[in-house]
């Protein structure tokens, strides 16, 4: 099965600053559908594929990509009207 066109370094570089913000402590980020995709589903796929590409670079031997590999399992998506909200799964108290 061929990988999607969104699983690329170009797509990953477009979203990398978002992941850096989340890793830096930003509790949640919201992205409107307008200007970012045709549907919330396609927007989620773009963001997920970008994070997967970055995490796979760690698995390929690039130790500087470890934070993205750890972030991959913690990232959650919710919808808010015509926007997609990204937030991190918080550990239980």
C-alpha cells in the first residue's frame, strides 16, 4: 500500500512548530477548517501524518526527534464547530 502524499518532510515541516508549541506547554491549539483543508478529517490526517513522519525519523536513528515520538501517543483531536482542536492527553492525578 502506498503512503499518502501527506506523509512527507514538507508536510511535517509545515506542522512542526505546532508540535513544538504543544511540547513547550501550550495546553491546546485550535485550527479552523477554512484555509487548512477540505474537511476536518483531511485536516486531522495531514497533522497525524506530519507527526508520524517526525516520529519515524527517531525510529530511523535520529535522536533529536525523540520528543515527537513521545508526543505521538499523547496527541488528541477534538472538534469545535468548524475547527479542529489539538491537545495532549494528561496523566491521571
